[in-house]
C-alpha cells in the first residue's frame, strides 16, 4: 500500500515524521544499518510492500539524498553502507496523516 506524504490539508508530513520518530512519539517497526547494496525504494518495498514509501524511511532517518547515497557502476544510487535506517510503524504514519497525531 502506497502512502503519500501529504496530510488531509495538503501539507507534507515528512518533517513531522522525523521529529516524532526522534522524540519517540512514532513507534519503530524496524531499524537497520544499510549494507551499501540497496536503494531506498528497495528497503521500502521489503518493509512496507511498496517502493513508493521510500520517503517514510528517508524522513524518519533524516536522510538527505546528497549525503547518504553513493553510485554503483550501473548508475543506481544506493544507501551508503553504515547509514542507520529507521522504519516507522505504518499505522502511526497513517494516523499522522489522518489526525495530525
């Protein structure tokens, strides 16, 4: 299931996701250290069933594309080895979108 990053008022929740994860108000369903061989959308597909939910992981983990990605020979950008990835509980993300948490 794809979840877009906008609340009922059309505002992005990405920044709020980061701060709510950081403060412990959004639960984590997983936390891993990247191995340097997968793209963010692949992690999202594995964890949430849709690669389009990459933004949830990026937001929760405080990732900036220009700092946390490296290019493979094929031109794909993977998450650098050693980067900690946070996977918020999907129910908490849905709740934030619908009710503002």
